[in-house]
């Protein structure tokens, strides 16, 4: 926000805001996104469809081969999930308490400027 009026003109900011789509965080915050015009869940839905098609294919192959079951297919990779374990992962690991305090201190100092 410090750049408005300097490096970023008010007109540029207005153009940027007008160009935001219905799936933007601002439209959702203002309650203008109705859900159907939003594309935020499209990738998750496509991954679910892919998983269902793989399961159907497995069932058809098992039926056609006389009941011999195949090994279970792996779910389609999703962002934020460990590929091998299909567990949700965020970040690279734990954050030491001293590092967290240092980060908070720097954020507070930056906010005072």
C-alpha cells in the first residue's frame, strides 16, 4: 500500500482491481463470487474424476479377467500432498521457536516503518 501514489498510480490499482475475476480473493471476500463461476475447485474435481475413472477401469479389468484383481491404483497427484503416502504436507518441516520469534520481531519492526 505504500507504493500507491508513487510507484503504483491510483489508476493502475483501479485497473488491476477491475481485472480481477470472480474467483479472486477480493470477490470472495466481498461476497460477489457465487460459486459456479469460480474456477478454484476445478483442479480438485478433475483429480477426483481421474481417480474414479481409474477405479472403474480396474473394476472392468477385474471383471473381464474372471475376477483377478489388480493392485490398487495410486490417486492422481494433488498439490500439497506427499506423492508416496498421499498425506497432506505443508512447508518443509518444523520451525524452531527461536526462528519464529525472530520472524515475528522482524515483521513487527517492518510494520512500524
